[in-house]
């Protein structure tokens, strides 16, 4: 079962990344359209299709912010150093 297929109807194999977000960024990404989509299992999760056009700098930023969202405070402080 694929949440991406269920949300988009795209049946071919697709590489996706899911991450957590919050606030204005979550709202913006949730409504941005491709390559972003909203998986149904959490209100704080955003999915992103990874393909030849992926901006890997953006992926790095999104994954770092997702880590900040999920990590214990002690570990979040290490990112700020």
C-alpha cells in the first residue's frame, strides 16, 4: 500500500521522502502541489517526490527542520552551535 498512490493516483514506482513540519512552513508545503503532497497519517507530515529535478539543498533544509521538530531539546541545541 502506498500513501502517495492513494493521495495522487500515480501507480508507477515513485521515490518519496516524508518529514515533519509546523506552522507557516507546513501550511505552505501542504498547499504547494508537486513535488509535495500530504500523507493521511499525520497532520504534521509532508511528503516530497524525489526525482531528477529535486533541489537537494531544499531537502537538506527540510530534513534539518524536521529533525528540530522531532528531536529532544538537548539534541536540537547541538544544531544551533
